[in-house]
């Protein structure tokens, strides 16, 4: 299965493959106010930090179905420089205080929210009230109540809400799902996954009010979400531990490490770890009765690589070679994500990585924190 970034017809394939994912109770909604004048969906990028500037906006430059049509930032110099670079008119550059004015800009179909976690809810709800669709970064929010309020606001406004789970559109992850569903590795028995990094002091990610939690909310969420899309099941029971090992001031407000295990209804067990104290490769291994597959890395912006041993199609001993999807490079995952959402908006299709999908992870992360004896919002 090959995907090229300029082949829009492949989006249908992405949608079909994404339909293999669990827990996507997407709702049909009316089309957006209007696709952008040249047929592309106009995105208003809110928050000009690393994910927006280094990945999402370059992704839109390669998009045939989306474009940057407005910017929201607290740093006017930076915003105006980027506006020039992306052909955004000066009047479509807003401060946070001016955010609600996006209502009057018909070139904005959707907002992309690249802000610290605790700001996602407010900026999603205000966007929906302004009549705009929302593509919101993960984690969706910092509390279950906020996640529910975001879903309700978008439903009331009849706007679509998508959580930026880019791995659910990424071809190697989709191939892993396809192999598992087809029985190529037999009955899945166990999954292992780890994702983490050694964080620098001073990051908003270490501030509970802005981040909502530590590495679980930030990067452990990839392992959690992967276990759900790989099994196609929802965890039945889970158990977790958390710790702080480095008492160097970084972890006064959020945890340093979380380890958790989950059991799924079929009996599949999963063991996951996340950390802000160690670099972890963002990988997973899936062990089945007839083979195994490993994606290492599984969640990176590029270089996602699969090693697989799958049962021979004719049932004989040994393992078959498999066709791997073409590797994609940064920022293609962001192009795919923006194009997928553009397709959902333009053709009024249900969004697979819906608010409900984000809410499910929020509920589970809160269960993990409770099990580990940590406070929850
Ligand atoms: P960042 O710190 O680089 O950018 C955050 C932006 O928010 C900056 O422009 C900052 O000026 C702005 N901001 C507004 N109010 C702020 C405040 N009170 N405090 C701090 N910043 C404020 O962060 P980032 O790495 O771009 O992460 C942004 C969001 O994107 C997070 O929710 C994160 O989880 C998510 N993210 C997703 C991916 C992915 O692959 N999908 C990768 C990285 C980050």
C-alpha cells in the first residue's frame, strides 16, 4: 500500500483504513460554512510554537486541500513574519484578545489549536461559537469535563471536531492495524510500548496548570491510543504506578514516570511506560500466536519503521515477507492530517479521530492517574 502526498484519491483509502480504528463514534454534521474561495479549506493557526510552525504549517504548504488563512499569536513580530511567508493578509493576524473576531473572517473554515494543553478547551469552544471547525492538538484537554464541553460546543454549533492523532492516518501504523485485523500474526496476546524524553527545565509541560499532567498526557497518550487502535478494543481493567526519581526541581508539579498495564476484553494484555526523565524511542511491539510486529519508532514525525514476522499465507512453517508502505517524511503526516480533515469538512464525512475518541483517552488517563495515586483534574 503506497501513499503519496499529492494523491488526494488516496484519502479515501485513508478513511477506509481509519475505519478499522476503535471507539470512533463520529457524528454526521452539516458541511462547514464554506470551503475556502479556491476550494481549499482555510486554517487559522492558533499558537505559533513548535508544532504549529515547524510541522503543521509546513505540512499545509504541501497540501492541495488546505492552506493557512489566518494566524493567532501573542507575538506580533513573529506572526507578521510568518504571515508574509504564508501569504496571509495582515488583517487576518489576530492577537489572543482579538480571537473572537475570526467569526467575521469567511476565509477561515477551521482552526488548528497548537496551544498548551489547558488552553485547548477554551479556544475550541470559542472557535465553535464563531462557526469554525476545530482541529485540536492532543491531549484534547486537561480534564474529562473540558473534553465533554468541547464536544458539546462543536455539536451545538454543528461544527466538526478532530483531535490531531496523526498516527491514526500514518501508513505504517495503518499497515500494522491491517496485519493484525487480517490475522497475519495470529491472535494478539500482548503489546509493549514506551514513549518518553528527558525534559529540559522551564517548559510549560512541567506546569500542572498548563499541562494538566506530566509525560502521560504529553507522550504516554501515544502508547495508550496505539493499544486501542491496534487491538480495536477498549481496556477493561488497568493498573498504574508513578514515580519521581530526579528531585532536581523539574517534577514539583507533574510526575516523572508512569508505568501502566491494561487488560482488554479479548484477554490481550498491554504494558506501557512513559517518562520525562529518559529518552524512550516511541515504539511498540505486538506479539501474536503466529508472529509479531514491531514499529520502532512508531510515533515519530518521520522514519517510522516496521519489522514483522507474519504467518505464511499457505499455513506452512516459517514467516512471510510483507509489503511495507512507502516511508513518509516530515511534514507529510501533517499534510495528510490537514487534508483528511479538509475532506471531512468539504464532503461532510464523519471524523474518525473525533472528540469522542479524544474523550476516551482522557477518561483512561484519569483512570491511570487515579490508579497510580496521583491527583486528577
Ligand atoms: P510550544 O511551547 O512550542 O508552543 C506553544 C505555543 O502556545 C507558543 O506559541 C506559545 O507562545 C503559545 N502560548 C500561548 N499562551 C501560552 C501560555 N500561557 N504559556 C505557554 N505558551 C503559551 O508547544 P508545542 O510543542 O508546540 O505544543 C503545543 C501543543 O501541541 C500541545 O498540546 C502538545 O501536546 C501538542 N503537540 C502535538 C504534537 C504532535 O505530534 N501531534 C507534537 C508536539 C506537541
